[in-house]
C-alpha cells in the first residue's frame, strides 16, 4: 500500500497575505479592548492594513486579508457566528465592494483617505441594514444613522490619513533602497 502525500508549498503571495492578515487580526484584537463610546462604534484600525494592501497589491489580496481578519478575529474573540460576527461580515463585504468600485475612480482626486471614508460609510450602512432586517425589526434603528455616519467620517478620515502616511513612508523606503542598489560600492582600502 503506497501513501499519497500532498504537499502544499506557500507562494510569496500566500506569505504576504498571511502577514497582512496577521497584522489586521492583531489590530482587531487591540481594538476589542478599547472602551467604546457607543455599541457598534469602533475605529476600524484593521482597515488601515486593508487600505495599504489594496493600494500596493490590489483588490483581490485586500479581500483575502479582510475576510481572513473577520473570520479569525471572531474565532479568537469567541464571537464566531454570534450577531456581531454577521454584522462585521456584512460591513466587511460592503466595504470591500465599495473599495472594489472606488479603485476605478480617478487617482488624481481619490486615494486612501477618500477610499477609507467611502468604505466606512458602506460598512456602517450594511451593518444598519442587517441590524434592521435581523436584530431590531423596527425602523427606529435608523435614528442612529447620523451618529454612525459621523463616526464613519471621523474614523474613515483618520484611518485613511494613517494609511496614506504609511504608504508614503513605504514608498520613500523603497526609493531609498533602490538608490542604494544603484550606487557603486564604496572603495575599501
């Protein structure tokens, strides 16, 4: 009897997605211990990682990172298949859809900050719709929309600014490394 061996060899892309998903999961876990002013109002720190991945490696990798974060963080926090999981998943799917559409907007006027704000609005909109449809079958839930919209603007703006600053820093580092590689080695005596 011969044994069949299946060997999975991770690609560089797999490793990169895993690293970014781990960073996003860590930020989600940190966020879980931050006291919230209102239930459901979170800064969305992991979205910074998603924005960076979207800008540098594209929408497909951003989807992998965001969905791995949602599933793994909820498993680690003991909230998998709880209402918060479904609210977070709906928000993540809506914001990923918005980011997928927003990446085709002219980059001259739209970048990480505007993408972050658009994604934050999509996220909270989807969560309100799921809450209305499933958890609070009353239109009164929409009275919270202005509060959540304000939070989407503030947190979307802050996360977008942080992502833009980190992307600028990464570009500067890469430019510096490229210059270092292009320079001749210093003579040694």
